[in-house]
C-alpha cells in the first residue's frame, strides 16, 4: 500500500470512529502487516495536515481521536444548546487531590482539604466517570483507594497524568484541573464557590444542598 492510501485509510477511520483508536486498532484496518512505527509517522503527518483546520488529531490515554478545537466551541455550542454545567469548589478540589495524590483514601482527602468530604461530591465524580476505587488500604476499615480513570484523561485531553502541570499548592492544583474541566465542558462551564460554612475546629460534613445542588453531571 502506498503512503498516500495508507494516510487516507487512517484519516477516514479516525474521522468515523466514535471512540479513540489505538495503534493496534489502526493496524487491524489492513490485511498486510503495517509496522506500528509507520502508523505513528502517518498520524504525525495527519496532525500537521489538520494544523490550520477546525478539527485536530490528538493522542490521548486510550488512543488517537479527532476533536474540534477549543476556538470552535462557541460556534458548535449553538447547535446543541444545553444548560451550562456547574461545579462546586468542593468537587474541583476533591478531583484535583485525587488526580495529583492518587491513590488516595477519602480520609486522606479530608485531611488535605481540612473538611469532611460530602458523599455526594464523591458520588458525582464517580457518576461522571472521572474517579473509581482501585483498591483498599490495608488499615483499620480497609478504606477504598480512589484514582482517576482513563475517561478523565481522555476528557481533559491528557495522554497521562504526567501531562498535568507540576504545582506545589493544593489550591493551584485545583485551579489547574478546574481550567481543564471548563475547557472540556465549554466556555459556559463554571466553577462556583457555594460550599457550606466549614467548622474551623473539626469541620462538619459539607452540606449536599450547599456544595452539590448546583453541580450538574454531563448527560
């Protein structure tokens, strides 16, 4: 197969795919053996071909995917108007702690944040598909260990967790994750500061009504 036909087949497959495709997925498109290195080289060429267009080809944690550029979001959003998603500060801080410190228990998250984490915050992130329990810590009660998922990496256009910026403070980490979430969800997404008042002496659990009632999962 000549290089131009190889590029055409790969480009077509990626444009039609509903999920990211790995190099092995793409190799199965051909009867003859195509080296993985050749596939990777052609994908790099396709990226260059689309560098000035409204779509871009990205390598994510689970494979390669075409997606619209952020600069096109304001126009595309007019085709499918939806109520803007809103995320509480508690959700963003919890997600950031898990992303940067994983695997981590709920108790460790609470120790870092200085306040008890609402069950609704954890459930929202689980329902969103961004975190999951990957094991249990060998201590009293064997609490679950939370980590981010591949969906989290894909949705935030990350190849791996190493793509997250190196930040020292928990506040900066939360801001970094919040910015990526807003970019993924669209310009209308918001991070709102509506947590319940936290007790300085020990921190009562965040009120679900205050911290989560305005959060909206992506459909």
